[in-house]
């Protein structure tokens, strides 16, 4: 919940300028708050930078005051939608089942779901990480076809590392990223597991992105606070390869 439409537009223009030349393999997506989506889409149109939303409802319309539908997002140029972010689960009581319904609705309306999974500190300390991630992942993907899972994006974001400055070590992240890919392989096959993108999120910064991206099963990053200023976000995109 940062950036007014005017502020978000300024940031988008700075990113556009800084990403005119970027690594060929780097796909870049920004997910501004709902009121800024239209303005940011206009500012980035033709740049190749993708637009995502931070959440959505699973119904295309209805008496759900305060919610935003996938149909609305599609019309303003959104291609992806973040689902099940830990802050949504923690502060707004979002459930694993609800995330699954939203993932199904996203594909039904031409959107790519970016599904977030991850454990809280107490769950990690009690050695529940794998159980929690397996449950969240299974319920998020259970309504999707093989092709849809292969086109989905999964973000592992340990809750204890979000906004705390306490990032998981590259080795800790790799362990869970590999587990996620292994679970997808068991449930959906080798081809799907190879195709699905698995991101790491949790205090990603310019000074740790290189070590994280060196891990075999980390395909990219879900960036939080470091994306609020163009300078730090651009350094993440342009990290030395």
C-alpha cells in the first residue's frame, strides 16, 4: 500500500527509462495498487514491462463491495495477479481454498496467477515449513490443468523474511524452491515442473540478488520494499551476471 497514482506514474517512468536496455532474459513486472493501475499501464505501454495486480476476487462481478474482479483487471491491461501474499493471509484472513479459487478465476479471464506460499517464523522453528508449503501449493494448484500450472508463477516468501530485513540465506531459499519444484514434478510431471517459474521473495535487495539468482531453482524475485525506489529496483534487474 504505497504510491498514489501520481507517485506510481513517476516511478514507472523512471523504471521505463532505466530499463530501455536490460538483460534479454529478464522479464520485468510491476504491481501497483488498484487506483494506480490505469495510469501506470499508460506510462509503461509499449515498454515491454508487464503489469500485475496485488489481489483480486474470484467472481467476475457481483455484490462484493470493495473487491476488484479479474474482468476489471483484464480491461486495464493487467497480465498477472499476485494471489495469497502472506500479508493477505495474515491480515485479511485469506485461505488456501480462496487462493485456489482465485487462481482458477485468473486463468478463466486470461490472467497469469503469481501464487505466494511460505511459512511463519513459528512454523519454521517447529520444523513445519515443508508441510505448510506443500499444503498451500496443493490447494492453490488443484483446480488448474497441466498447461495452466506450467504457465503459473510460484513465489516462495518466508513470512519471517518479509519487511524485516532478515532474508533467507540463498541456501535456505534454494532448499524450499527445490522442494516446490519437486512437488510440482510429483503432482504434474517433469515438463510442468521444468516450465513453471519459481521466484523468491523476502527482503530481496541489490546486495543479495546475485547470490539468490545463482541458486539452481530460483528463477526470479518477488521484490518488496526495494522496488519503491527506481535506483534499488533497477540494480536488482541489472545485477551482474
